[in-house]
């Protein structure tokens, strides 16, 4: 069996088309969605991610406010900046690019963002809604993966899913989203025993390690017809690669996402979708005289 490539460009284009239409509708009622991006330090990968997000915003008519801060930016300064952005009625979404330098605490920072501007879905309020199955703003990578399943009409009902990641951005929200769809979800991580056995029992494997020296998902680790979602990104001999040995795995799997052109474009598309959603709900909170 040779599997099918899941085309993240095609799925993200479909999402972006819907976002474009929603932006036009908001503009008709004099609201231009605006995303504030916050980047601390000069990590080149993070800078590229933020640039790509800003460009994607411009492509669909979302404006951006760019906040580039020095690597020495303090927690106090970060708190003040987030307070300002929370109060600014022209800003609908706030994205603080992660990871942050050591002096900045990730939880202190993300939890200060107003939940209605939390386009990453990382505030305690939005995480609480997510675990209750009621979230409106959901973390972008996990909701992008769910969108891919929808597009390809892949049902999660009763499926055994293995997620190799337990982060707040990927593994934990995925657990909740897939549980809502009646999957049986196993979260694996660095202390998991017998990872290969878990993988061999899985109908769907979602891997997000991003370190080829530590982990590669090879064809002997999957069962015939499995669905493989690759969230990993790493550089190998100058090339962008994922966690999956794609050329060999696709010969045994039913579906595989490539890197690049798989989950990456979905993360950005869902950020645009969340920003438009945040702009729509902001209207309910605007004070009327
Ligand atoms: N760093 C890597 N992925 C993400 C993401 O989805 N959101 C933020 N804020 N930072 C990230």
C-alpha cells in the first residue's frame, strides 16, 4: 500500500479563503482585525516564524502591530506591554512568540493576556474552556490538525491515537480536542516505556519532537494503514525535515503529512482564524455610550 499525502497547503488555503471572507464582513462594519506580535530576543527561527505570521495576516487583510524587544526585556516590562495591548481597543489578538528567554516566565506572561485576545489559547481561562469542550480560541497547531482530519474526512471515533508530545502548545490541547471526538488518546513522552509498542498499536500517530538526533519515526514503528501526522521541524543538512522518515513511512501508512507543507501552514491559518474570531467577539465587549 502507498499512502496519500495530506496537503497542508490545500487545507490551509481553504481556511484562509474563509478567513478572507470574514475579514471583509468585519470591515463592512468598520472593524479591521489586528494582531499584535511580541518577539523577544534574536533567535532566527522565532524571527522567521513571526515574519511568516505577519505576512500571512497581510495576505488576508489582517493588520499587525510588531513589537520586537531586546533579549534583556524584563518580566516587569513584559507585564506592562501586555497590559497596554489588553487595553488597546484597536488590537484584537496578542501573540507572544515562544520560547521566551530565561528571565521571562512563560506562564506568567501568557496568563496575563486577556482571554478574549488570547489567539494562542494558552490562558488558564481558555485552557479551562478547552478541557470542558467549550473553547472558542483554541491553540493553533492542535486545531489545525483537527481541521486536516475534517478536510480529509478522517473520523476519530473509537480510534487509538498516540501523541508523542506533552507540551502546553501541542500535546495537552490535542488530547482534549481528540477526546471530544471520541478517540482513545495516549500521550507519550521522554519517560514513556516501550514507545514502539504504543506506536504499533496506534491507528493514528501524531509526533512533535523536532530533534532528528533523538527521534525518528520509521516504518518499522507503525502498523499497516496507520495515519501519521508530523509536527516536528528540524534542520538536517540545511533542509527542513520533520520527525518522520517520510519516503519509507508513506509506503506503509494510509496518510502522512509532509514537512514542509503539512502541519506548519495549518498553524498559521488557524492563527488568522483565531484573530478574526477575536475581532468578532471583541465587538460584544466594546463599551457603548
Ligand atoms: N512557538 C512555536 N509554536 C508557537 C505557537 O503556536 N505560538 C506561539 N506563541 N509560539 C510558538
